[in-house]
C-alpha cells in the first residue's frame, strides 16, 4: 500500500496563489508593461487578460494588437501554467519552496500562429500544460478577443529544472 505525501494546507495554498500572482503581475516588469492580469491560476484552468490600450497597437490605421504583444503574452501565459502545475507536482512543499523552483525556468522554444487580426477591447489567454517532465515542460496557449474570436495559438517548451 502506497501513501501519498501530505498536501499543503489550504492556507499555504492561498499563500502560494498570492505569491504567484504577485510574481507574475508585478515582479515580472514586462508583464506589467503588457498589462497582464490573472483571471485563474487553477490547474487545468490558467487564464489571463490584457486590456487594449494605445501603447499596445501594432498597426496605427487599424488599431490592431501588436504581434509582439500577442507572442510575449502567450509565452508568459505558458510559463505561469507550468508554474501552477509545478505547484501541483510538489504539493507537499511550502509556498516558499515552490516559488524557489521558478528561478530556473525559461522558454526554450515558442511557436505562435497568428490566425486573425488582434482587434478587440480586451483579450483573454488560456494555457494548458501538455507535458511536465523532470527537466522540460510543454504548453499550448490560445488568445481570444472580447467577442470570443480566436486570434492566435501558440505552443512552447520551457526548462523547468
């Protein structure tokens, strides 16, 4: 009979969620520039939002979201999805121990498919972890505008150890 390692308490999970949100929204300065805001950090349901603003326009005549903003946002979203899954994989560790693991993460491959123009008042990105190994994690992401139109998809690999 195998026994599962103890899972962190609900209070410790709240500390981890708060620390992860703080890291992702405020301490990663570029995410602030992009205006990324966490909507959900639940395993299997990682979502974030970007509100359109003039600084993010890539085509002045059409007011489209810049492709670099789309790419960077999807990259960041894939990374945070892996952070959430790492927290689940190491559910016996404290928030501080799990947060320490993120210092070694980095994108090693990113592919973005731009499907439609980035036109909208805001955009919501979703990320799914497709594989989390000991050294490498893989993700799939998608970005929709405020009308629910899919404007871009991405796949990425990250070093996680």
